[in-house]
C-alpha cells in the first residue's frame, strides 16, 4: 500500500482544459472516491494516476516517488476498468494467475496466489470454471481478484460497478469495502453515483468541470458542503435565496432568524424541514404527501411564496391533512454562496 500525491496537475486536450489545477493527497490504505457528473474529469485524473496519460503540467507521486513519466506497467498501480474483459477460454484460476505469470511467477506460486485471491472474493470453489459460467456479479469479483493478484500498492477503479443492476451494485459496494479493508491497499474509485460514494468512501473528492469542488468524509460533505454544487450533488436540498437585512436575513418567505453578511442560498435537506425545528420558515400548506416506509415525503407551498415548493421528509405519525396550513420549521440550516 502507498500514499499518492497529485501536485498542480493540469490536463489540456488542444484548447480544452479537462483538469484545471488539481492538488490532492491520498493516504496509504485510504479508500478515496472521485465523485462527479459525466465529463468532469474523473477518468482523466485516474488515467494520470495509472500512467495512461502524462499530464500537461504537474506531478504525480506514489509512495513518495515521482511517477509522472513512468509507464503504467512500471507503476505500483493496477487499473480496473468497467469492461473488465476476462479471457473467455481460461479458467478463473488462470485468469487470476495471468498477472503473476506475466511477472515471472512460477506455476505453483501463481496458482496458490490465484486461489488465495479467489477465496478473498468468495469464489474459492469456482477456480476451475470459465467466465461464461458465472453471473455478472461473479465476473466482477473475478476481475477484482485478478487486479489484486499482482499486489498493487494502489488499485484504480473506473466505474467498476456501472454495468450491474442496482441491487447487485449495492451488494458489491459492501463487498468491495470489506475486501479493501482486508487487503489494506489504497483504492481510488471513480463513480457518478453519490450513494455509492457514501457507501464505500473514507473520503470523497467531489469534482466539477475539471476542478475539485469539495473534499472530505461522506458526513462532512453531506452535512457541511463547501459549495452549492457539492450540497446538491450529495443529496436533495431545498434552496432559498437570502440576503442580509438588519440583524437577520430577508427571503421570499419573509424575514428569517439567520445571520449572513452577504447574499447567499439557504440550503435545507428534506429531513431537516418539518413541524418543529430551530428556524421558523413561516406558514405553509401541504400540497401532497407520499409514504416512503420510514418517512412521508411531503411538498409544502409557503403562504408567503405560493410559487415556491419545499420538500420535507416528515417522521411517521407526523402527517398533517393534505391542504392544511402548518407552521414550517428548519434545522441545520446551511448558507452557501449564491
Ligand atoms: P468523466 O470520466 O468524469 O466522465 P473524462 O475525464 O472522461 O470525464 O473527460 C473530461 C473531459 O475531457 C470531457 O469533456 C471529455 O470530453 C474530455 N476528454 C477526455 N479525454 C479526451 C481526449 N483524449 N481528447 C479530447 N478530449 C477529451
Ligand atoms: Mg469516466
């Protein structure tokens, strides 16, 4: 396992800047997720870590050594792509032993290694099978076993679960995290799915348009996002424009007991809006509600701003009648730059 440092990395393609000036430090053994919408530069950054792309500017250090100009095969990294092509004519054992074999490992050693890795991913009893005999999730596990068989210091994963259906994906996320904990390898994992990022990451790097927008533990980014983009990408959020007025703030809902020194956006997660709280949002009418098992998902229209809609997740048992007017409250208000 090794630490990774990205220093002032810029990547341009002709006149287009894909990465602006990325600085990022990843600790040895950390599970880091690069999260962001399609086209924000995740694959570009991962390719630079893996050596498939030499950055226009800047450096990449792995385990303290400058790897910027080192070829992929000479780096202590392995990259696992989404279309993890397994060799169809080979047994799982031979698929997983392939990397060690290329590195000159003898038959006995590499077969032992392959069986150890297949056991790690829960496929010890299938070493003699061929890939076509497996389910999608099992093939995914073989690809992981194959990537780990050469014992990389850093494993780079580009949307590895993207092809799986939702239920299997959630299950594989838990397995991936458990396996990472067991082997202790540094994982850098790319996804555009914020739930996946929250499920597996020690730290999330939120990217947008070639820049790092936010960085921290899942809790940190969810509860204290650094930007409006980060707040919205990590989960649903109600946005209410506010500006300073006297001791408090003014908004479309009327005056609010908030202190802000410049215009901004009050952000409230749906679970932080309800019939009690610390911040009075004024009277509002319940327009509709849906039962979601552990809460009611409700739409409210503020009396002072009939064009606005506020989403609230109310605890079970707390549901007013549709059409009723209630006093709406917020908790954990976040004020972010407009
Ligand atoms: P992501 O993986 O986050 O979806 P990418 O890193 O693949 O995004 O791409 C970031 C941006 O850089 C996109 O706008 C993409 O079109 C552009 N890009 C990526 N690779 C190249 C390339 N080889 N040549 C030109 N543009 C590229
Ligand atoms: Mg990509």
